[in-house]
């Protein structure tokens, strides 16, 4: 259950960062989608590496 909470928190943090960047005008839609994919995939990779340890 704790892993699910951490994962959900990570997703919410990434979405919040994307929203902030969008509000600052630093991203168009395509750039934001690409950035979100990278951030979420890197978070997934970090999470699975920690589980393997």
C-alpha cells in the first residue's frame, strides 16, 4: 500500500510541476506531454530500482 501512495504522490508532484511550467508559459502542449512522459518514466524507473534493492 505504501508503494501506491508514493507512486500517487510522485504523479501528483509531476502534474503540479507541469501545471506550474504551463502557467509560466514555458511549454506548449506537445512539449508538456513529452516532458510528462519523461518525468513519469524516470519516476517509474527509480521506483523499480528501489524495489529491486
